[in-house]
C-alpha cells in the first residue's frame, strides 16, 4: 500500500492526480477507484492524504483502491 497527496481532482469529470510520497511520478485516480468507508462520499479534495495501490493501465500509472487513511 502506498500513500500520497491528492494533487487535483475534477469531480465533474471523475478523475484527478495523486502525488505519491515516494517522489515518483503522479498517478491518475478515477472515481471508480475510490473506496468510500461505510458507503460515504467518493470524492477527493486537493491536499487530502490518501492510501492506494499503484498499478499500471495502458501505459499510465494509476491508483487503485484509493481510500482515506484511518
């Protein structure tokens, strides 16, 4: 599991970017990849700390199973 900060998130488009703590390149994050605790809000805000599983899809670094740290 990796951690990082939400760089940007466009709720109306359903995607954004996460800057990982390991100083690697930014990862794309998509609405469908956000895990909401107890069925809550699945949006992200700039500057928010998150945990995620880094993957690669179609040549892009993507964050999967994105969640707020507990």
